[in-house]
């Protein structure tokens, strides 16, 4: 087993820390960047673990998958999307490579998992846009997920950038401007109901400490004058 996978095995079960170490291991085994996206990326920002697959963006060949198998993963073979990793405590982690190219405008961010161990993750604003696009399916599940992300990182999200992006024809056509207004309103309401200031949160390091993302600074934000 790869040394980083052994570190993951030693991490708490069902934790953000364990998932991040698995991502670091995949990158080390393949010897090239992979970018964390999807629900596991949301978990990093919120600091709350919710069960989800690990979705990674990278161009991966059959040989790459076989290399991962040699390092401890299991794969049923060509035609099967997921690789699985069974931890000594019985937790099964599923890893998928849904896309070869990152569907994002901004470059991914590099975050530190542990000293000397880092991974790439989709930028916060692109992640928020991804959740907004999913919200347009009209289900409460996707809306709740988008509101949770927005609440966790409210002041760190570039809402003006999202607003400008949302009115692009292809996004306006699927209802992203309306989704943006709803999610932002519900996020502010959620924060105020919990007696919290509108503020951002940075992703977590493996030891649970908050980490500033790039040039983003966690700070108190002034009250938003928009009506709730």
C-alpha cells in the first residue's frame, strides 16, 4: 500500500481528512495533478463530512487505473467507472474520474492537507457555480447543498463574479440567475437564524485548522444591504 494510503487508513473513518489523504495518494501514484470537485470538495469548504464519492478531474488511462490497483485500490475492469478502496476499519471509499478536463473558469487552488502534503481543488467560486447549476434541477436536496456551501463561505465567495457569470446565455437559459438569488437569500437567512455574522470559512487542514485559500482572507463582512 502506498505510504499516503497508510496515512489515510490511520485517519478517522468517515472524515474529510481521510478523503484528502486519499486524493493526495492518487496524485502521488499517478505522478500528476488531479483536481478534487463535487461533493467531496464541498465537504472541504464546509468542514463537515457528508458521505460522497471522491470525484477527481484528470485524464486517466486503463494503465493508470491498473497502477492504482497495484497500490491498493480495487477496480472491476474496463466499463466500470469507480475504483474502490477498503480501509482496515471497513469503510469503503469510491473514487471516480468523471471528466478529463476541468469545467471551470478559474484555476484550481492548491491547499495543504498536512505539512508537505497538498492537493488541488476546484476554486471556491467555480464550485459555487457548479452547485448553482445543479440547483436548477428543482430538488430540495441540491438547493440545501448549495445553501450549505454558500453559508459556510459567504464572505469568501465573489458574489459579483457569480452574478456576471449567471447571465451568460447558456446559464441564464437554465435558470442560474434565479438559483443564485435564492441561494444567496437562504444562506443569509440561515446565518442570521443561527446568530452568526455573514463571514467566510476557509477549507480545513487535516488537523481541523482553518486554512486561508490563496489571497482570500477570512474576515467579518459588513451586513449586506440587500433585502432578505
